C-alpha cells in the first residue's frame, strides 16, 4: 500500500502564522505538524509516500523531509495549485498510486493511542476502510450514521443537523478503484471533490468498512490557532508524563524495521545537540540493552 499526505490549502484559519510557513509546517510542541501524520503511516507499515502541497510550500517540505531515505522510506512530491477538495489528491497522485491500494492522511490530523491503524492496515484487502470518532461538534466534519446493528448507513459532509456524533477523521484506506471513483465525481456546491462522496460510493457498492476508534485513541485537529495550541499542550503533557515522544518518524522507522539499529544510531549522531537528539540517543541505548519489544 502507498501513502498520500495531503498538506495543501491556504491555512487561512491560522492567519497570520501561515504567512510565514504552511499550516502543516507549524510546530506542534517540539516537531513540525507534518511529522505526526508521517509517523502514523510509518508505524502502520507504509514505505512509499507522496506529499501534496502548494507550489510555494513544496520546497519547504523538501528541505524538511528530503527523499525520506534517512528513515528507510521514499517520498515524492506533487503540486496542488488550487485546493479543490480532498478527493482531488487521487487525481494529482494518479501516476504515483499506479495499480496499488492507497491510504490518504490529512497533514493537520494528530493521533495518539491504541493500535487501530496498524491493525486496519494489516487487515485491509479491498474496498475502503474509514474510521469514526465520537465528537461533541459533528457539524464541523463528515459524519457517519450507524443502524442498530452498528452498520454504516449514511455519510454526510458537515451537516447542519448531524444524524450522529461520529465524525470521520482524516485517515482513509482504499483499493485501486478509488482513482476511477474520484475521476467520476462532480464538484460539490462548495466547488470541491468531496471525500465524503468517495466514501458514499464505496458504501453504495457495499464495500465500505467503518471502524470506530476506541476511547483510548485521541484525535486532534490542529487547523485553528486555538486547536494548534491545545495540540501542543497535549503532546507536551503526554511526552512529559510518559517519557516517550509522539510523532517521531525515526522511532517508528526503527520499530518497523525500516532502519537497522546501526543506521538509526548514525542518523542520531548526525543531528545537532538538542532534546530531540537526546531522546533518540537514549532510545538507541535502551534498544542495545533490551532489544526491540514491539513493531
């Protein structure tokens, strides 16, 4: 499976911060925002990535992430000249996707806790898998409605009168049919190719799986100044309390076996002296002592 990180858009809700750098390059505590979705996909076993952003921001992402080889992955870049909906990503990345299944993650979504994503990726065979997360303000999101047996029966995009409190967070898994489905879409009244319409088509075909995220999973949307601050405070609290970092691609690559311990140590030694390097050096020493306990 291949992975798309959608990191485009104007980021107008974060103005004037986004006059300096893209929304997905803003710091969430001690790391750029894009590190968090990147880490989710690496931890789920994805090695081939396409990052989609604006023409002016792609050089900044390339400077930060490079070709991904230092993490044992590959990263390509595609331009989204004008934001015309999440589903547009599949058209932009058509040649990258090829004949493979694909996952798309939004660059401003932050997740923590549980193993729902690695399990879903490992279990995926065909159709589409999306997720559902209980929220207090579902009208801000795509909303999924369930019947009495827990089956998804409808999907709506930012409804004024939501039929449930289950929002669809920004991680989506699709078979290769998604490219053709995206190509057949008509723009919504907002002028966008809606990801909800893609999911509706899979639902119509009887090929949509909706997995509810457990209470042990946290989902943070860092798209406004307030939510960006809240996400930073949350990450700081978790890292201080547990002594482990969130959104650390080096660590995920080591545990996934994308990097050997020797490669990991060489990567760490090339970093400047900082708290981030100290954490990774301590991690390497621990792995030297006790080995890698889990992927």
